[in-house]
C-alpha cells in the first residue's frame, strides 16, 4: 500500500475528508427515476383495473364505506379508480410538481382503504413509502421549476 498518497480534502464546512461534493446530476437522476416510476406505475395499475392481469379481484382492497361513496358497485368503483390512476400517471409525466402531489394524495386514500379493510397493513406500509417518494418527486420538481423561473 502506498502511504505517500494523500486524499484531497475539501475546505468547505460539513464535508468529510476524502469525499467529493455531491454532483449536481445526483438530483437530476433522482428526479428522472422518480418521475419515470410515478408515470409508469400508476398508468399500469390503472390499466390493470380493466385488464385484470396482476389480480382478478381489485375490489378486495376497496373499503366498503369507500365503495358506498362511489356510484355503482365495487367493480365500477375500481374502473373509476383505474381511470384516475391513468390520469395521475399522465399528470406526473406532464407536470411532475403537481403530479407528485396528486399521486401522494391518491396513495393516502389507498392507505386509508387498506387499513379500513384490514389484513393489508403490509401493502399499506409499502404504499406509505411510495407516498413519501411521491412527495420527494414533487419537491424536486418544484425546485427545478423554481430554478428555471429564476434564469434570465
């Protein structure tokens, strides 16, 4: 081992010895990853409410009290849910700062339904993680929008 090589240090406060400052591309990569997943996933889940490839019984995740709020039977309610999910994915693709918020609110509704039904707390916890990620997407998107608005 060559002990004569010295790791460069940064004079900026808060940076550790030997670590490079975060790249400006890191936020861009995080934004693109989140935007991609929150565009594709809601659209695919929404389409599956019609195609029923992932599960043949989406209605089991719908709390009865929520079903009573939506016109028609549980199947019709899930078709409405599917349409909203498709729209949410498209909004993320077009206006991610608002799409992230829409998806977060939608996920909150799903979590409430799953907890109300019971027996799906594992899925509710996963969806809570997705909700936080959707908020992160929205935060990154608002920052990007603000940075673009400030440019001359």
